[in-house]
């Protein structure tokens, strides 16, 4: 019965080029084998002719991924594992009846920074960037690895370089999984600093470490521990709060009411990874309910299909969700 459900897709790799074929296939056909495994299909490759056998939707997605992968050989002498994984994930997330061409996605949603061009990966990342363009307050909800923090930093850098804002403010609650900050040396700002490393890493990639350090010295990029915000009004700033699930209700309200004229705020978090004491409700979970009917606020909920890390990360997230569901 399974065999009857299978279909055969035939595609041509054009223009035919022996060098590009070799790059496309990878060492010992490793690239093709990875796509076979990911989409659960069989791929038969002979020169520029490729036959794909498997369930119809899987075969169509695999065909789209292969065509996009071949396009990448036009400008690259090799295809990295990261590029293959990202290509696979994009086509896993796309409806087979309306395949989206990779070059169209890039044309619509690219952010150019001095050191790197950042491209949205998948429908939710595209909508997330659109929301940030359209709304002054946005929420990105979902598991680690979905790009919500990285894209928020990219949007902030873009706003700063285009004089849309005068500074970038980075905020993260001083709560970490099962850990206490009291033993760390320094004041609260120095204690929180190590936990902002994902934000710093993104800034370094986009602007370069020297430029970032100079902007920090000039307070154009500011690290503002949540506890230090009370009483302030943040004008003309792009404000990014990471790990927002670890705020209390009062802290979230205080943070949101700090927004001043000309400011934009992005709050990111994973409501399945709350590190607050069990008897303290998450400010992020609460605010999503409080502001559910409020206009001009963007909310994107990412899931495991948006993960742009190692493919195993998606499976781990799904396994935890399935295990949790089985216990409730």
C-alpha cells in the first residue's frame, strides 16, 4: 500500500556544468544523502537529471530543495553543512502546492549590516521582521534556535544605522536556569553582562567587535539590567528584552511603561522555559493575555519547525513537547 502512494519527480539541473554537479552532490554524494534522509525519499542522480521517489509531498519538497541547492553552486565553490540544513528546513516549512522561490524570499527580507547580510528563514521569520517594521512593540515567542533574538538585533542595528533611533538598549532579567547571581563578582550590571552574550555575539557579527566596543563606550549601545529601568523613560531607542519569560508581572509592566517617544521594543522569550520560582507567574505569559486585544502590537509564535540550528534540536524540542503532552 505504501508503494502505491509513492510518486516519481523528475527535475533537470540547469545549466549543465560538471563542476557545479560535483559541488552540488558533495563529497561521496553527502549532500544528496542528507536530503534523502531528511525528506525520506530516494534520489537517483545522473549528470543533470535527478529522479526523486517517495511520498508525493516529500518528493515535491525534496525537488524544491535540490533546485535551490543547485542555484547556490552558481556563486559558491562549496556548500556548507549549515547551508544545506537551512535549505532543508526552509522547504520542510513551505506548502508544497505553492513553493516559494528562495531568491524571492531573500529579495523581500534582507537586512544589510556592515559585516553581514541577514536573511529571513521561513514564513515566521519573515512575518517577525515585517512586524518589527510595522509595529512599535513586538513579541517573539518560541524555543531557542528560532532566530528571534538574532533577527531582533539585526533590526536594531538596521534602525540605528539608518538614524531611525539614537541607541540600542539590551535588557535581560537576572534569572538563569537553576542558578543564582549572588556569587558572581561586580555590581548588578556586571553580573548580568555574561548572560547577554547571545546579544553581544550577534552585534559583533554585524558590526565588528571594535565598533561595538566604541558604541558601548559612547552609550549608543547600552546594557540596562531590568532592575535599573525604574524611573527612566527610554526615548528614541531600539529596546530588546531577551528571556522575557523570566520577568514577573510587575517587572514586565514596568518595562513596557518605560517606552518613550520614537522608541521600538522587542520582547523575546520561551514560555516553556520559565526559571522563576513555581509560585511566581511569568510576566511574559501574562502580558500576552493582557494585550491580546490591543492593536498595533505584533506577536509571532515560533515552533520547532522554525529552528535554524542542528536538525536534531528540532527533534529534541518535539520530543519534550510530546512527553509533556503524554503526562497531562
